[in-house]
């Protein structure tokens, strides 16, 4: 069944609270959860591994993005770091040249010292992406609208190039919300 965006925004990932009947998922202000015995709990043991409020947010955002699941981070930079941590020495990333400064620094100053290589191109030109992809390319890193110049990249065209090469597309969506830009279209 397909739901409208506004319905998903209000209800996805937010089941009614059985204990109180609240129709909005409660905010749990705890970092630890009781265990009935060591290693046995009701699905949550410590907030760093999972938390009901964060899980509701992740399920809601995944629904808005048309995704199977979502992962929430404390900041955009921590999301970038988490994504790049999937790479290994020798891996390669093709990235947009017009890139948020913090992302550029974590690419060139941090992950490059661990052997991850980056090539920066104008991602508004699909031919530049095709030319930059190497056998060891693992990610195509897009940012659209870009920061700071607000360049618009055709995500579908770029993702098609990446898919043909067996490369995963990553899109940093700083400015556009899931209402205006999302991977499933619509």
C-alpha cells in the first residue's frame, strides 16, 4: 500500500503507544534499559546500540525516502564519516568538485591518509564521472544542490552511470528535504 508524503511524515515509524494510547511516539529520555537477566531485554539495552526514539525517527525518515531502512547520526559530518568507514585502503571515490568544505577536508585530510583515493569532478557533466571511474571506485559522491554554489546534479543520470560500473551512489542532501528530493522519485 502506498501512502501520501504527509501521511508518512506524521505516522511512519510512530506506532500508537500501547501503555498510554498516545498517537505520537514518546521520547524516551534514557540511555540504559532494564535487563530481565544478563543479555535478555525487551529489545533495547543501551542507547548507543539502539534506542526506541531513534528507531522511530529512522523508520520515519526511511519511509519518507522510500527506503527499506534508515540510520540517524548526530550530525552530517558523522554520517559522512560513517559512510566513508565502509571503505578500505585502495578504494576510490569519485566526488563532486563543488563539495561542502568539511566533507572535502575529511576526504583529503583524514581518509586519504588511510589509503582511500578521491577524484573530484564536475558532476553536472556525466562524461566527467564516466571518465573518472576506475576499477577500484566504490562510491560516486554527489551533493545536490551543492554547497556552496548550489549546482544541480542530475541524480538519476549519475546513478545510472555508477550502477553500470558497479559503483554505489551516495547523495549528500543538505538543502533539499525528502519532500523535494528523494531516491525513489515521485
